[in-house]
C-alpha cells in the first residue's frame, strides 16, 4: 500500500506546519526508523536565486518546520543541500540561499557549501551510474522536499524531478544531451530517484506554480502539503490532483511500469486536499498527442510530421535579455552564444527542446514558441 498523507495550511505558518508534520510522520512510521544518530539531508528545490514568495523554490518555512520537527526527536545533524542548474560553486550556493531565505535557517540546520561529488552505481537499466553531490552520499536519511510545479519539459516537477538537483551543476545539461528523448530522459530521472532513494517526501504545495514552470510560470495558491514514504505515489496523487493526465507525465507512467508504485493501491490519509476551482494551467510545451487515435500504420509518419511542425523551440526576447550568459552556460547542444551583450540561438535544428535555457534565465527573456505558433 502506497500511503500519501495530506494536510492543509493556508499560509506558511511554520508552527502549524511543524505540528501537522509531526502527526504525518507518526502516521507514516517515520519516527520508528529515524533515530537521533542519523545524518539527515533535506533536499529542497532551489533551482534559482529567487525570493520565497515567487513560488519558484521550496519555501524556507516548510524546510524549517521539517528541521524543528526532527530536532524534537533528538535529530541534530541536519543539512540542506541542492545543486541548481548553473555552476555548482560555494558562491553560487550562497547567492541562492540568500535570495531564497535560507540563510535565516542556519541556527536550525546546516547549509551545504561542499561542492564535491562522487560516482554511485545506479539502480536501473538505462544508466549504470550517476555522479551525486557529496551531501547525498554522506546522508543516512534523505528527506525530499520539492515544490509542486508544472514543468515545460517533464510536465510535472515534484518528487522525482526534484532529485535531478542531486546531479552536480553543469553535469545536468550533459544528461539532457545524452537523453534528449522525453521518454529516455524521464526513465533516467526515475532511475536516478531510485538510486538516491529518499526515505520520505514532503511536498510544498501551499503556493505552487502552474504554466511554464519551473521558473517562469504563475504562482497558484493551493494551501496543501503532501507527505509520503513513496515519492512515486506522491507524484501520482499530485499530478491527478492538479489535473494532469498521468499517462502524459512520463515519470509517473514509467515509475508505475517499473512497479515502484501501484495507482490502484494509493491510500490517501490525513485531511482532504483543498478543492481546486480549475485544473492547473499547462506549459506551452504540452504535448498534442492524438497518435493513439490513428490507425497503427499511420502513427510513425504522423509522429515525424508532428515533430517537424509542432516542435516547441525557445526564442530570445531581446528587450528582456540582460546578456548574463546563463542560457548559453546551460545549453546541452551549445547552440546559444552571447553577441553584443544579447543571447542568440544559432542552429535551431540542433535544439533538443530541453528548455534548460528557459529554466535558467533570470530575466524571463527565453520564450517558448511552436514552429507554427501557439496552439490552444
């Protein structure tokens, strides 16, 4: 049985979240396995240096509530660590911690500045091993703390996608380039998540993000937190809740096929999730997949045509571009360069539509456009 415990919090009330987390952890059996001598890692979503109120990063109140909850049970060795999409340096980490409001947590937990990494054998068929950041390798107990968002590439950014931040810095674009196909990339993410194997996942869905996440979407107030020892079940419940077709969310589909969770056995516990007045807005890159409606002999040629004419590609808004180079730095295909202090995309036929440039742009200057224009 895959248990997902949910509770409501209409605001980032740290004391309220802490008290409800205490109960959630008790109901899920966390306290029976988490002893005082454990080295605990909290892995939030710190994709960019953004203020907490923008709903790009996991809110520090949620992370602080987790840490205080652990400390009540005698756990004191608690570290926060993440590797964002750009350079993985101590200075970059300091900048992100400051912007995201994490520097204020230093009296409650430790902020990671160790930028080392090492190889770990993978649990899967596609990948033989992964380079993982040191705090992951040193931890005895990992708490995955994602922010609930829609995502331009994977459709859903939650438990599984959040663990992509255990790959050091600019090695993430290398994996994008190695696995440009969304199915292979998603399988890689699922195998990575199984290798990291967090013990519990705590989803910050108090303020979530819809549309063009993980950075350029719109904040959507939800007022909920999801907790589970099975992150795949948490992803499934979250995807269903915000109105995503789980067959279109490849990480959910693949994790189900791999037997990492069973949708029919998901058990909701705790408080009912707040009722949404409408589904989440989808990213502009959403897949328009009608292939299963066609006769089998037509699917392959139709797929080729769709890829050619409906492929989503990035474009640069020159008026917004500040010439920082983050897009060029993160481009796996190396087709972006800075000319006259503005980003320029070269041969778009080489674009793999990973949208790392869109994700990493601090000025929201990278837009997503289909070759035939936006289709509603």
